RNA sequence: UGGGGAGUGGUGUAGUUGGUAACACGCCUGACUCUGGAUCAGGAGUUCGUAGGUUCGAGUCCUACCUCCCCAGCCA
C-alpha cells in the first residue's frame, strides 16, 4: 500500500473492531483457513487466505491452517502438500498452528455420545434415498424417520457398533434430532456421521465412520478457540446449525461470518470443474499456466505480491460479483514493471540485412536493464549486419496510424541505430522473407546528432548470437466472459473452452543475456510483455518461456478498431 | 409457492449519529518518452433496483414491490 493511502476496511474488519471494543473474546482474534485437501488452491482461495491471515495479522491475532479432512474418499496427501506450498508461497505463515479436523475425531465421537445421551441424536436405518424422501422439499415440511424415537440405550449400542464396523457402508447414519418441519433444511435432522469403510490419509483404518461437515467444522473451530470463522455465502444457511451444535454442547462459542466468493471474467473457479479440466486433459495439469490455480499463476509468472495486491483491491462484501480479469492483469503488470529486467526477444523473426554495415563486423552496444530502476544497471548487446526484427513491426503498405518500419521509412533500432528500409525480398509465394535496409552510422546508440526524430523504436536481435527458444503465448482459457453461460441446454461449459488459449512459438530469437534467465524471475521482453522461464519444460540450451501478460498495447487497440 | 442473502458510474468497492455520491480498474484527451510501455495532467460516465412515505433535507429511516444468488449430498 502506498503511503497516504487510506487503510481499506470491510464489514469483517468492522465486526472484529466492534468485538475488540466490547471485549468480546478477551481482546483475542483467531481465524482459520480450512481447505479440504481434495484439489489445488486457486485465486478464489487466495482471496480467503488474504482475508483470514490478513485479519489475524492486522489485529495481532493468529490464523490456523486446518485441513478439513472428513471425507477420505476424496482427499489425498498430494493436495495437502500443494496447499501448504501455495499458502507459504503467497507469503503467509501459520506458525505452529497446523491442524487437521481428523485430529478431533475422538473428541467429536465423545460429543456425539453426549448428544445421544441427551436424546439429541439418534441412529437412523433409513437409506440415502429414504432420507431424501423424508426430508421434504423447499416448500413442504419433512417427515420423521420411524427410527427417530429409539431409546438412548439402543442408540448408544448401535452407534458403538457402527464405529466397530459391524454395518456396511450406508446402512446407518447418526443424525441430530432437531426439527423435520424446520424451514431451514439444515435443521431437518442433519446427518452427523456416515459409515465409510475407507482408509483415511491420516488416521488410516482407525475409523469407519466419518463426521459430516456440519458436525465437524464448528466443533473444530471451537476446539481451536477460533473467534471469527470466515467462510463463503453458501454457508449462510448453515450458520444456525453451526451455532446450534456449539450451544447444545456448551463449548467455546466460535462464530461464523460469510462473504461473497470470488468470480472472475473468462475464468472458472470451481474445484470440481478445474479437476475435470485436469482429468480430461484440457490442460497440462493443475499448474498449467492457463489455470487460475495458485500453482498455475506461479508457473505463468505471477508474483505473490501481485496476487495479494489484487485481493486487496477487490474488497470484501456480501454481494455476488464478477471481477474483470483485466484487474488481475493490471496488478501483475504494475508489480513487474518495477522489478523486471528488460531484454530483447523477437518472437516472429523477420531477417534484416543492413546493406551498408561492414560485413564481418560486430559491436557491443549499451542497453539499460530497467528504466524504472537505475540500480539494475546496463548490459552489452551485440549488433552486426544481419538482424531479426519482429514481423509485425513491418508493413509493406502501412495504414496512417502505423508508425513502425515500412518501405522508405526510418525507425530506430533500440539502443542501436536508425535504419531505413530500402527494399523487400519475397519468395516465390510472395511472402516477405527479408528486408534490405541501410543504417546511419552517426546515430550509434540510438540518437541522431542532427536532432532528427523518428516515430518508432523497435526491438531486434543479432542473428549470429541469437539464442533459440520456444515461447508460449496464452490467452483466456474460455471464450466467454461467463464460461458457464451456454446458448442451449444441451451444451455445457466445456463448449466455451478457448481452442486458441495456447500458442507455442518455436522459432523465437533471444538476445544472449537471456540464456541466463532463471525460473521464477519475471522478465520484460521489450514491447512484447512480461515473460518467465517455464519451470517444467525449460531445459538448459533449450529454453521455454511463458508469457505472463502482454504490455498495454495502444497500437493493438487502434488496429482492432480498424 | 418455504427459508436465507444481495441490489451504488462499464466492472469491483467506499459512503457507520440522514445534509445533495468517492476510490480503483477500464474508457477518452493531451504532455512527455530510445518500450505505441512507464510517468504526468485533464475528461466523460452513477442520483444510489422500483414506487411511495417520513423529513427543511435520504444511498443512509419506514412501507410495498421487482430482480438476482444460495439451500432439498450419507460433499465441503
């Protein structure tokens, strides 16, 4: 945050401040980020992480990382590892506070027994289908299960035997005994435990009954003395149940607060759908640079700072909304502009021969590393008679607003010389294969002693010393602003996948200094955008670069308008 | 048709004792520039979902209505 900026507040921080003022939790603030380890974290989670950890940090509290691992059939160690890596990479530290809901299985079991003893929970023999039928509908009340009024002794015995594994999966459930006519469906005797004879990634085969979300989450918060349990809007209906369990148990009163989840244009943020993209090979994996996952953004070249800044700017509210993906892009540009070294790289090469430049001669020219940061210094760039320039920087018949190279026109080669195009060489197919130019030796370094101005400066790479590379250009993964919008019912969101979201250019020419680029380092290819080494596919001697984001491009805008 | 939420410029948000709406992104001008980048200066755009009401005065209070989102997993 720049000095002078006003600190951003949101309704959550206001609640915390009021609680602090009233001394509600003894002046203590504890939050938690509770991912289920069934997928990789994405930018939507980053919003939650920034909020959870951010609030704790702002008010001198603590934020726990707690894995909500109550469903062994969907959860894996791989996800636990990636989640920890991503949270750390984003810049947050949970210190000693790493927990698992599965740590509390024993306590949860005891509390369940307590509720059974008090007649507030019972073992139900209804099948899943029957439970659904008995639940009623949104407008019709449910009906009570015939097993609802079993004796405490019978319930205790049955529950114990459920735990011992005497019944097959799905044969019985433990349900809270609340109100089958409640207008809030969550109160119609919610299932607390189901039988699942699955090996848990942490508790192994110790358990064959596993707690449901509603029964596990609030109690876990309470055990950890979480003061502000922040979650997304779809859990609003669960809040009364969250509080009900805590109240019945008489345990420490954690409270839940809900905010609107993040949506971004041209982006899908649903773990289920992202998993589908991975499983069905629409992308290269969870960390495909086109994915909105933290690992995908990292591989794409986004910085943790830029993601945090983004989360800061979008704010926190309870209104459903969709953020323009352009804001995310703006955040990386702004961050990278300050720190990225500038380099020259020609993505779509066009040969240029400087006819009046001595054959066999090479000179080293000075080039600034970062105009935004004088301390970044400068480097030498080799120049000689035959060069590459960007194909799109030349037009044989330029429209009025095109300032770059054209027959008879003079432009500046960045940090080098003014050149003038004298002729165009084409192949049999009429395709331009080479440009013949002359240079003005007096403009060495890029300035003309006679004060002559030129309308454009273009980048270039010396042919003899060029490093060959593959460069991957990315576009939005979806063609529609709202990927979930389809024109007819028989189409699904996958029909909106952008077939051109990846363009791999294999014949790119880089200046020599780029041979030493290291992964994780954001680099600006002058006039083309910000790029970084691909952490997976790049090899020494065969570099692969990913385009993080383009530079703002006024010409592209003009060209598009026609 | 039950319950729970939300509606402020194109987008996201701020607006906390009611006093004629602000910030960011985007957009448009211009200046400057060896990146059509960056930077700087300026500009357009909202009357606050709708209709009433209270009040000298309402985005802020009241009433009614409209629209959108979420909930009928032994998922989280």
